[in-house]
């Protein structure tokens, strides 16, 4: 996305994106971000997907993969992970946020359709690590997402220790339609420019 006059370039060196549990790195929103942002973007698969398996590995293995992929991407860019923005869709973004909460340095987090809880199970919250999320965080969420309502997010995002920006997608669920990809790209681009 072109920078306008007077728009300062982001201090981040690159954006590393992971897909959701059932998706791939070729998911349309991730592809749109890769194509339209004026920043190095790397879309990557988790190992279980590369091996053709349908079900994700347990969180500790996925978090280690986030760390490993972040270190490899940073090295390829000639920098360190604290200059990268990490994130992705649903589970992919959640694993990035957990890796950061466990100490992986990052410039920011971009969490698309963050799964606050499993659908129909609002008591099974995925917020225990929020206090360890220090970098600036962008949440892009459909206002009809069964993984978390606007009211539920409002009750819990205050636990995130870093600065939080929330962009609501009107009328969208957990898998926003491709017609809103331009809106998502614009929200991410604005967030990256703020870093």
C-alpha cells in the first residue's frame, strides 16, 4: 500500500504471518496483506500442515515454530526479531501472541480473528497470557465472530499490557469475506505506520 505524503515509514522491518488451524498460508487475507503492504511479508505454514495433517500440534510445539520462523525471517532481513511484527489468523495469531508473552521480542502483533474462546464455550477463555503481551497489538475482528463478541472482547482486552488497537469488521464472522480484504489491509497498514 502506497505511503502518502508525510507518512513516516514503519520502524518494523517485516511482517510474519501464520494461518488459522484449518487454513493455509494461501488464505485470501494473508495473500492480500503480502501483495499490498510496502514491507517485507512472509506467510508461513505450521509443520503439521506441511506434513499434510489436519489437526494442529500442541501449543508448545507451535510456539517453538513461531520462535524459529521469526528468527529465520529476521536473519534473512539482517535484523533481530524485535524489529518484526508477528501475527496471523485465529490460531496462528494466538500462537504468536503466546510466543511474545513467553519472551519472544517483537515490534508488534497483528491478530486477525483472534479466538477469544471456542464457539459456544465462553467460559473457556484464551486470555491467560494477555498480561505478557507488551508490544503494540492490533486486533481485527468481525463483529459477528462466534469466537468472541464485541462485549466479550471489551471485558478482556484491558488485560493486554501493551497498547491495543481494535478494528471491527461490520457484519463479518470468523472468516471475513474477501470483499473486506482491502479494509483489513488498510487497518494493518495504518497500524504498521504507527510503530
